[in-house]
C-alpha cells in the first residue's frame, strides 16, 4: 500500500494475512498481542527528494504531506517529490490531475528537478528517474524484509498494488523482485477504506501460560480455551454477529526453553495432549 507519506507491506499466505505477536510501541515497549504483520517505511507520493551533505540522493522520510503537498498540486509546495517525478516523466498527466485547476506548472517543476540534479550532474529527467529508482529500491527492500527474510519466495506470490500511488510503481517492483503477477484493484486509492467496511468482525483473546509443556495439564489448557471461546462468542453476539457465522480458532505461541522468539502453532480443542503440542512445535521449526 503506497500512499502519500508511507509504504505498508505485508504477506497473505493461503488466503490469510500473516499475524505476529512480536511488535514494539514507541520507545521499544513490547506489545504482545496478535496483530497483522505489516512493515512500514517512509516512502510515498509526497516523499521529498533531496541531496544530503555526502552528495547522495535521498527520498523520504520527510514528506510534503497533503499541505502543501507535492509541487504538482499547486498548493504552495516548493520541494520535488515522488509524485512530481511521475508528473515530469509523463507517468501522471500534467493536465488531468484531479483537484488541480489549470494544470501543473511544468516550468517550475522542471526547474526544481534541475536544481536537484545539478550537484549530481543530472538533467531534470535523469533526476526524476533517479528519484523513482531510489524510492523503488527502498520499497523492494521492505518487501524482501517481510518475504525473503521470513522464508517466503516473492516469485511464488502475486503483488497486490494499491493505495493512491501503488499501481504507479507495482510493475517495477514486481520486475525487481521476480514476482510473476501484479494485481491492481478497481479503486486502489480507497482499497483500505473498503477493507474496513467488508472485513469480518474479529476479537482476539490472549492468556499467558508461562510453563514448560510437560508441566501443564490438558485440563488447564482446555479451561483456558473454553473461557476464551465463551468471552469471544459473547462479544460477537453483542456485535450482532449471527451465531451460525461465528468461527473460532485457537493458537499457541511456543518456544524452546532459553529462546526469546516464539512460533505460532494451531491448537485442536479435541486433541490437546502434551505430545501433540511438542510435535507441532518441532514441525514448525522444520
């Protein structure tokens, strides 16, 4: 999801988003509850391009935001952004940008990229191309982080490009990563809003049982699952979710003694023997 200020990326495997319990709030305060595993970097249509003191072209994390926004919007922006690079190169129409009256001031836009490229020995078009190359490289790195570094080959997936700027960069990202297919929704700019409307109502309940597997009884595990199921069904009934549409799933975050990283395994309420839990953890490592 590439928007105006950020680039958010996650993985959907076998029809379900990857969920993690390993997240930190600000100041590295751990948040150990199930949450969709999304990685975010500062790369969007409003990301500002500049040359740092070392003579290196940088894109983001500073953003023009919506006020004043990219130069192409004609709202007082004076710094070149990713959107402006796309306009200068003709990837976005300079005369048909929604909300921009009278077209884009291409003279000012070209002058900004000439100034950006001058320290690098680049003309305006070369500077704009370089801006896109840098931001695409940053986004490809984010995709590698949630895929390759977690055991998934991007070549086995489809790149779902959405957000206001996602489709502009989707094909280049797919080519960079070897992704064979790109899927662009009909209304990419409001895909997140549509998702909020059509997503299932869901509640997660977490109970810490900080003991070795062979030190806990099957009855104790069953009692935890039953209590969570009852609480979840009560909450969903309060949300007016029909009983016949309620789905219940149980999982456990497990780890070997001495480790700090856990792996999530599925739990079958009808098969809660200790040997089965131990086998599932072993299989998760394999």
